[in-house]
């Protein structure tokens, strides 16, 4: 059921001069609003010009529409308790909003493009922002025009929802409530709407494609001459039908192809190439220091195909991306990391400062075989997280491309912590031999991870079904470190089979650490409580597992059965640097057949209590209370500072 219609805002009447003054005073804000609401399909240049035209024609369009009578802007109705707004600015804002929404609606009548402002010989673009602004632009592009307007009115204008609905309804939106609901899906901070990325008054200019313009000029002269010759014989059409049919059945030209800077990004000859020794003197040890490798790095035709598919993927391209990774065309000239043969495919790897992009085609370059395009976000990479990439994947096998600073690679089965690692052969270009991928669904009988050794550390990485392997670490959040020693490998041996729960989630690293050890009732030995946290490249969407590892029979080769998941949570600071505390509990059965509620908290907890189906209390951070099969209990804890918190969930 829909709510009742909103009561209009109370606003004092304002004349046209006041509205004109408001337009001049807040012109940049009105242009920014129009630029944000206009359809992204127009392209940056046309959106800039159209946004200025909408702002400049706000008063004129109001006169033609009959909205201004006798020199005054009509006052909205008043009601008790309504919000008072500036009528002059609200009026011109409404006209700009109405025009921007009209530009995104289906054509119901012939629209004439605004004559002013007019720019010849230049392409205009707002200044580029960062990765967050790019992600916000992608999110806004996916919204409908009313939802985009709702998001902008909320974030840029700071209007409450009631005022947003009024403004949308006045601009001709038939269902403002649905527009607001759709706008809820944009999670980016509203402050980004005020960034230079969307400032259509602070612009940079670039020339258009000068060669194409010259060709078009020659073609236009030839077309006019042909028209003059043929017009005398055939006559000119008078009903306009020929104009209506022109261009039907042809694919529209993307505004991206008319951007000279973007076309340079699609030129194989302009690709950034890095020498094999640059990483030794590079100020940064990340993907920017990776050299260009592969026996096809000089294949211009291959690189052109890869760049073209990246910029204009068609319906037959199999594309994938880690969560919240933009999948648009290159953001400037990318860096070429690798181009060569991997198994039965030809692979090209690019890096554009934010993403790793992998293009793969059949070795014979047959279109029937299809091509794959994969995106992975890697912003903020460092030496530890830029050690390897997935170069090839076939069924249950995977090959890695290692960083130039890696001098040895081996394979370690996480489920066999007592076994020695196996050496893994590499080509001179850094591509490893194929090994079994643990990302393949199935029984968890082995888990092959790779150990990378460089001059400073030995790091453990594992494939989780993405372009970038995840780094595995141990230790509390404040001192997480690379896995080393038998005790930490034993812990990971009982944790590895839980990793499928974070597979294909954009995971950058997984840290697992023991936060408590508990003596079990009836002399059943000692249990370990661990917290496992998967961090993502995008910073949000982290996943946390609290696990209970009961005692197991000692073994030379294996670490025991997988731990039991006691609690799980997503997108929470718990068990991390900001909030290292964790509390979880399980219902456990002893060897004697009796049931207990067991719970453990990290060192920040002073006492624990359980209520509901099982009542109990402990004046420490460990708890064991007799229970019955099927009992349910509510677990709470008190911190050393007196705060009361619940269990992880």
C-alpha cells in the first residue's frame, strides 16, 4: 500500500528576478545537478553542454510552459508543519531537473538540440576523480533516470525524503516512491557527488579525432556534390521519411570511440611496457613494477583484439568480475604485464592502476571458440599482495604468473602440515607448471597452496577462484604475519576446508588466529577457539568465522578434521584491526555422552553469561555449562571496561 500523497512544502512567492538571481548565484550547483541526472549514454561532452543548456534555459522554459504568470513564480501551497524552502532556487532547480529527466525519457515528440552553448573543435570533460568516484559513476549509470534524480537530490541537495518525492512529482515522475526505493541501492558516500569528477563547470579540453574530422569534412563535401547532382534528377524528399529510416539496423557509435584520449588507450603501440630490471630500482614494489613478459608481447594484432574486446565486449564474450569491480573500458593507457600461450589459450594480462584485466582466446584465435574477459580489483596492492596472478585455468588445474622479485616457488598441501613443500617449476617468463586448484568444488581431500620466497619473506597464497590469489596469514589482527612453524600450519590444516565459504568474493587476504584455549569438561582434553577473517580488496564485505577445534588424534602428517563453525558474520569490524574482540559458543557432546554449552571470548572479556534455554555464568572469558541435546542459549559477555556485548553473528 502506498503512503498518502505528500503535503506540499510551504514557500513564499518569489518573482522572476529573484529566480534569475538564484540561477546566477548557484549556477555551478545547478549544472552539476543536471550533469548527474542526464543519461550517461549521451557521453561526457554532450552531458556537459546539455547540463549548461538546461541551467541557462530554466527561466525561459518556465515562461513557455506557462509556469510564470504576471512576472511571478507561482507559490506552492502551504500547510501546517511543512518545510520552508527557498522558492527561487527551488523553482530553477525544478526546471533543470525536469529538463534532465525529459532527456532520458522515450521520444514522444521531435526534440531540437539546444543551440547554446556551442563548442566547435573541442571535446570537454570534467576532471577525473579516483576509483571511488568511478565506482559511483558506474552505480549511477545503472539506475533509472528518476532513481538517479532521487539519489542526487538526497546526496547533493541534502533534501529529506518527503521533499525529494515532491520535487520528483513536480518534475513529472509518476512513481517517486519507487525511484527512492531504487536509489537505496547506491551505497557510495554522498560526499562524492561534490567531487571534481562531476563538476561540469571545471573542465578540461581535448581535441577531437583530427584525422577523422578531416575525413568527415571530405566526405561531407563529396556528399553535397552528389546531392546537388542527384537532386536535379530525383528530387528531394519532402515528407522526411528518408531521414526517419537513416541509420536503422546499424550499431550506434559509442561516445567512447570519439574520445581521442580513450582511443589512445586502445592503441597497442601506446601500451606501457616495463623493463625486466625496473623493479630493482622502483620506488613501489607492486604491479607497477612488474615487467612486460611473454612471447606474444610484440603481437600487435593480438593486443589490438584484446584492447578492442575490453573496450567493446559483445554478447559472445564470457565476462566475469570480482564484486564491486568496475568493468568499463581502460581508464587511460594500461600497462601490459603478459602476453603469451598458456595451456590451450592465448592470454593477455593488463593493469590500469585499479584493475587486473585478463583476456583469453583460443590458440587458433577462432571466434567460434569464444573469448573470456576477467576483471579483478587490486587497488592498494603491495609487495605481499602482488606476488602472483592466475595466468591460466583449465577445469581443476591452474597456472600462476609470479612477480619478478620471487626467486623460488613451491607447493604446500595445507591439509598435510607435516609434509615438506614440493618445488614448482617455472618458465623464464615466470609462469608456473600446472597444479591442482583447490577452488574446484568437491571433497576437501587436499588443498594445494603456493609458497613464494623472495629476499625478505616466505608467503603462502591460495587460489579462491579469482585472478588474484589470497594471502594466508596467522596471528592476532595487530600482529598478523606469514604462516610459519608447525603449530600455525596445524591450525591452518583444520581451517583450509572452511575457505570455500569466502570463494569468489574478492578476497585479498585471510588471517586465522587462536584467541582462546579451553580445558574441556570430564578430562576430554583441550580445545582451541580460532577466528578467521577474510579481507577484501574493496574494503567492505569482509567475512568472519569463529571456529571451535576439538581435540583430535595426533598425526604426523595431518592436522586433524576441520573445525566446527561456531559463528559467522559479514561486513563487520569484529576480529579485525579496528575491533579485535570475538565471542562465540557451541553445544558440545563429551566422550561420556553428556552435553555442554561451551563458550570463549578473546582477552578483552572479563565474564560470560548464558541465558534462554541454558542458564550459567563464568567470571572469566571461558564458560562450560551442562545442557541437553537441542538446547538453545543466548550468550553475552562483559568486557574489562564494563561494556556488555553479544556473541558474533
